[in-house]
């Protein structure tokens, strides 16, 4: 086994590995290198040490984006997961038309972020016009717009994972609990939830990282307006890199910081929720 | 574990390879590795002149016409012109990624002295090109020392575009509150204000939704205010500092600005906001195209924009504006002596040739530009593109014929007025303009006071200047 594994390793893994190295490892390492340099084009750079990091941390747009993104992530992770869980719960009760609704709820996830952003921009503005407002009248409008958009898009996906989780719970465990006379709420709390932990882990991970990395929807819906108040981290990095000459290195430094933050948060979350996972 | 280790080792090897690669390119001074390899392949094919050049186009609205030009040039000379067009508002980022490629643009565009300082390392000296020799006013070019690095190719003008049909209708009203009887007689801000406010009050009678088209303040659609309108107060401020110098060079030398004529900016900006088709709280969702559509459909009488806007107006479905009714009025802001002020005429379109591609490609690029601006076929295309080309190869009859371009030429030749220069070429950075635009939106929505806007403009100018110098 070990031997054949070794023998076929290059055949099966090498193509993917090469693709991975070209499309991920090289840009990643280059990116880290570039964050310590001053450059306009990526092939022509000059070492400047940690200056870019100092500028990034003293940049109030970046700090504002970090706070805004954190708020957004907290609200949307909680709302998406609760709603997706509820939808999944009801769609596994054997209600008529469950399959139809499952498909329907999943559909928004198939549309790209930019398209969604523009469509929702029109919808939101259409509604807000009645109150003499637009999405960019104040930061709250943009914030809740993003939350609603993100919920609409992500709930379907998370729902599918929760449904799979529900279907994996052995029927007899619930039945046994019923025989013991527990209320449905207690059954949920002590039987269903612990068994659902693997789905919860993966869903929290997906929603958390996606909320932090949100870019397309942000760009299309508000583009940071008014006055960069609804600009999230990814968009801030993009704008620093592309719309400010001489700030490419700072944008790169911000991207590295961004990576560290997202990695740290999601790994912590994985560790914490994994501990709660049990076997049926 | 072993595999993890081997992945790690290969990653490390990659890192070393990359650092060696970047180290080598950054230490080479005169040519990038891409350029030298391009040169090498040129030599090996033993061609005396380049067979392909690459033109990175700035104006998406005329992308098709450029492709047609490229086809014609290929038939004539056998040289392929690769035309790539950057999507609206993304020129800088497209250029940034394209120029790093081995097949880099040979002709690209810079937007003025500030653009030049960003792309200095890539701009070839054009002082020996034929195109430069055609330039009718040599002081328009971007120079640095003895070298010429950017050649302007289109003169443009902007002001308040008005629909004379609606204006005539207003001036024919018996109960108008003003003494003037035609739009040409509006010569200062006070008259303009009286006329506009009276028109706004009578908008139903005139069959319009408002006097001015929406003041588009959506992000990326606010350049008519943070760049073009802002030009006027800064023009006067810099002119006062040095009356004889070009206001762009005066502006470039300022590390701080007073924004002394901010009240004048406010005058006209408030007039736009308060006498418009659109409630000012809703402007954050309006784009330039929305405004131009309103104008084309006859829903508004005036819109601030430039000669390039004719293409949008005339191609608008349901356009009711006749070409003989479209005219320019200077943007009056209540400056003393503004009766003699003209419209804003200048350029922010400069050709540059990439100095890091092979010599053959640079020459072929210069030849292409020469052909485009001096041959009969080329000049015909330029006129069709609606460019007022500042070259002595063009006779008056070869100038574009659309009404707004003609109006610009008329204003340019007037002797009793002084046309305003495009001082905004001296604005420190795109970020300065974007911040200004965002503040204007906040002001229009009532989230910021005018003082906030003024202070923000002054602070951003200062900080952006400090940044660009470091």
C-alpha cells in the first residue's frame, strides 16, 4: 500500500500540485515579498522593509474597514446560521413540496456576487426612494443592505449542509428520547444539536470566512459609499492597491494582515467547535 | 510527514527562485527583462521593424472605431495594431497589470503631469517624433528637462450645456422675472441664478422636470463635480498666485491650498442641487448617463458636461434634442469680472510610448501615431472620433462636425473672453478627487456641513501632496 502510494504519487498528485503551486503558492509568496517593497508593476520592486505595515496600521480607512467588517461578520454569521438552521429544520419535516423549496432556496447561491449586488441595489433604491433615501444616504442603509443581500445568498447553501446534517441523525435516537418522555425542545438541545455539530462547524467556518472576505457584493452594492463608510476590508485593499499610485505595497501589506486575521479567526473557530463534536 | 516536508522544500525553492528573479529585475536599470527578451526575439527573427504594436485605449465609447482603424492600418502597412480597451474608470489598473506582461502596451495614455510622475519610468522621450513636430502649441506637451514624454491628442471643452429650444420657450413667457431675453445674454452668476430659479418655478409650464439634470454623485460618477467644477475655483486661486504662469504648474507647486473660492463653488453647486430634476437626497444613486439621458429626452434644460457628451446624447433612444439647439454656456460662479470668462478648454489625454519595449516597437508605435494624425485616412478617422486634434496637419475643414465640438472651436476662437485652463491637471491624486466627491455627496445628503467639505478638501490636498513627495 505504502509502496504503491509512493509509486503513483507523482501521477495523481503532481498535476494538481503544479497547478496549486502556480496559481496559489507562488502568488502567495510573491505577495508576502511584495508587501515589503515599493512597486508599481509586480516585476519591478524595491525593498523598503516594514514601512508599508506601519502605513497600513496608521491608515484610518483600514481600521474603519476592519471594524465595519467585524460588525458585519458577527451579524451575518449569526443571522445566516439561525435562519438556515430553521429553514433546514422545517424542510426535513416532510412538508409537501420540500424538494421544490430546497431548490428554490438554493438558487440565489448560483448567481454571481456582482450581478446580485446590482440587482439588489435597484431593489433597495426602489424601496428607499419612497422614504427620500438611497442606499448611500447613510452607512446604516448600506450595512443592512449588505446583511440582507448576504443572507439571501448564503442561507440556501448553508441550508443544504444543515439538511444533510439532519438526515444523518439516527431516527432511533430521537425516538428513544421521545420514549423517555423529553420535550421536543430538550430533544433538540441534547440530542439534535450535539449531533449537528459537524454541520455547524463547517457552516460557521464558511459563513465567517465568506463574510470577512466579502468583496463582489460590497463593490456592486455600495462601492464603499458614502465616504468609504461601508467599505469592507477586501474592498479597502483593492482600492489601496489600484486607485492610489505608490500605495501598491501598502495594499499588499494590508492583504497580508487580512490573511493573518482571517486565518487566525477561522482556525480558532474550527478548534472551538470541533471540540464539541460527538459521535452518534 | 515526509510529503509535508517535501512540499515545504519545494515551496522554499520557489521562494528562492522568486527572490532571485525579482532581485535581478529590480537591479537592472535601463531595460526590464521582458523588454530585453522581446528585443532578443526581434533580433532572432531578423526583422528590421516590428510587426506588432499594442495600443491600450482609454476611451471605451470609441473602442470599435479604434479596431476599425487598426484593421485599415494592417492592410496598408502589414503592422498589426493590437487594441485593448480598458473598461470605464479602470485605465490605471489595466495599465498597471498590462505593462507588467512580456507583451506590454507600446502606446498608452497618461492624464497629465501627475500621471507622468506615476509612469515616468515607462515614458519614452518623444521629442524626435514626427507627432511632436506637428503639435501646434508645443507648450501643451508634458516635458521634463529637455525631453517630451506626453503628447496631447485631443482638445476638449466643457461648460453648462443647454437646450436652446427650452430656453427660448422660457424667454418667450410673458411673466418671466428676468430682463434678459436669450441664453447668450446670461453673462454672470446672478443672472443665471435668477433665470434658473424662475425656470424651476415654472417647470410645469415649460414641460421639464427641472432645470438641471441630476447632479450624479454615485461613486465613480462624480467627476463632473470633484474634477471639472472644482477646476474653476482652483483656476482663479492659482491665477491669483501667478498671473503669467500656467495654472497647472502653479497648482503642482502648492503643498497646501486655501480653497479661497469655495463660496463660489458652493454658489453654483447649490444652484445645481436645488433646481434639479432629482431630489438632492437621492443623488447618490445617479450616474452621468442618467443625467445625459434626462437631457437627451428633453426633461431638463441644462447639464454640466463636455463635448464628448454629444455621443451619449445623440445615441440616446428617444432623443428629442436637435443638434442646432445644443450650446455651451460658461460655468459662472459669481467671480468678479466673470463676464469675460469662457468655457473650460484643455486636455487630459496624452499619448506616451513605452520606453521598456524594444526600439523597433517604439519606432513602429511612433509611425502609427504619425499615420493616424497626418495621413488623409487617419485624419478622417480622428474627425469621426470627435477629437479636436491640436496638430498643424489638420485644416479647419478636417475638424469634427458635431455641435458640441464646433461650439468648443467657436469658444476657442473668441477674442473677447478668456477660456479657463484645465487646472485640475494639478490635483494631487485620484484619491483627492474621490474624497472630494464623497464629501460632496455627504453635503448633498445633509450629513456634512459645507465647512466640513472645505476643510476636508484642504486637508486631503495637504496629505496627498505630502504622500506623493515621499
